[in-house]
C-alpha cells in the first residue's frame, strides 16, 4: 500500500507542466492586435491642419477696441 502513495506523488508534478504550454499561444495573439491600432492613428493627423483656421476669429476682436476709444 505504501508504494501506491509514492507513485501518485510523482504523477501530480507532471500535470502542472501542461498549463505552461497554453501560455505560449496567447502571446502570439497579442502582437497581431497592436498592428491594427497603429493604422487608424495616421488618419487622425490630417485633422490637425483644420485648427489653423481658428486664428481668423481673433481678428474680429480687433475692431471692438476701436469703438471704445471714440467716447474718450
């Protein structure tokens, strides 16, 4: 009976080795996702050029100070 207990102990340590293999396939799936997200980042840059059009609005504020000098 003592021999059966010792044999079971050696069989258990072998099972934990299997879970480690499943970790490898998961790593290869991650690198593929980051590649797709990098593409959409480029189209976002062209949207910035539209900002320079805003500076034209400040020019409207210049005529307002002129009216303030007339009452003086």
